[in-house]
């Protein structure tokens, strides 16, 4: 079976490219307003980027936050040379390369109106290395990143210094990761898991687990006239774990092959009402499998998604049931 879809990258790359276009093109060339609607083939365990270990949470929630530094989106490869400012305006090492000092932006506000200061940077990384009294921070999946980090000290409201036990030239690269968001000191971690507060271009509105996530434009964003979009909505698709595939109880199962996103999605249902992403190939199948093709195209504006040369043979069914 061949599928003809409208051009595009994978979803993760697509989101990144949207961010580049919206954040970097000249203001005169951009049309403000509108909603970006995305499909996310996972169900985020929480909205806390610092506690989660996969992009399941990063993909929908990264727009809520800022880092100290980020990778230049115009560069093809990420490296130490492509790290650029975000909440930090500049940074420098001391002579022994064990103290990395960041000069921070002034006038930045958290989404609840509180000012962003060096204290937030200190709190975030003390929490990550287990040097704070934050009781409800569950875990840091990337603790090994900061094995050499002894403390973060501050000088006033807009200067923070990372103090290392020995040189770690890669530290700015780690801080540019999407998993290195700065958290607010005044917001409990239990809240950050369900109703995150950040300084990013979009503010959190709603997180309906297994269904959808909604973000809206931050009118007080520190980058003037950004973002251009009014809203981002993410439809999440709850899936079973790769090692715990769904068991089918019944004589029939309905299958739907859909091209309503930039890749083909395969779904199953027992009642044609509740659909799940296909995770069936380690199970015994029912005797009857009903297959339907869906070529939706919610993007509009002349885009299309069509299937060509559709056929179903005995051998394809056997391969499908084996997970090939």
C-alpha cells in the first residue's frame, strides 16, 4: 500500500521548525494570530520537564519554559559553538574553568506575574543536585549530568554562578537541552506536574490526560511581539507500553489506517467509538478484522491527504499480524 501525504518532516522536527519560523522571521513578514494544532502519539506522564525522562513531556510543554541557553535553531548541528542566549544574556568561565557565570535578563516575568531572578536559577539546580529543601521533587533522571556541580551561587538578582569540582566544558551544551528548563522558586513541584508555570512564549491552560493539552499566547513574553500564534492545542493519543501490548477480548476488531497527521497512523477499536493506537502485534487476533481507510486533512488551505493503490492480500494480513 502506498500513501501520498502532504510534504513535511516528522512531528518532532515539524514542531521545531514551526518554532524557528515563528520566532526568527521578520515581524513584517508574519501574520499574527491563529492556532497551531498538533498530534502527539504519546501521553505525557506529567508536565514537569525536570522530572520526566523522555520527549513525551518535552514535545507539548517546552513552549511553556525557557532555558538559560539554547541551541541556535538555524544551525544544522548542535554543538558547543551553536549555544546561544535565552534567559541568560551572556556567560563566561573563570581562569580555572570551574566557575561558569551567567548574566541574566532583567524584566522577565513568570506567567503568574512574579519576577524572574537569579534565585530561581539557584533553586532549580540546587533542587536537581539534591542540595535544596524541596520536599516534593521526585527525581532527576539526568543527575549524572551534574555530578561535578557543587553549588549555584548568586550575586544580586541577575547573576548566577555554577561552581564545579573540576572543569566540565560540556556544561553549556547540557544547559541548552530541552530538559534544562528554569523553574520558579515559589511554585510547588506538585503544581509543576499538572499546571506548570514558566517564562516561555505560551502559558498553560489545560492538561486533559490521554486527550489534549492547551497553551495560549503569553502577552507579557520578554521577546517583543512574540509569539505570533494565539494558541497551541495538542491532541495526545494514549498508548500502551511497548512491552505490555493491549489484549483483545472479543470476536471482532476494527482497524483504521489514518493519514490525518503527517505520518500514517494505525488505530484499533472494539466498538468504533474509542480508538487506540495499534499495539497488538504480540497478541492473538480475533478471527475478523475490519479495516477502514481515513484520509482526513484538518490542516485546510488546499492541503490534501490521499491513499493510492490500496490493496489487501492474505500475505499482508499475515505480515501485519506478526508485526512486520
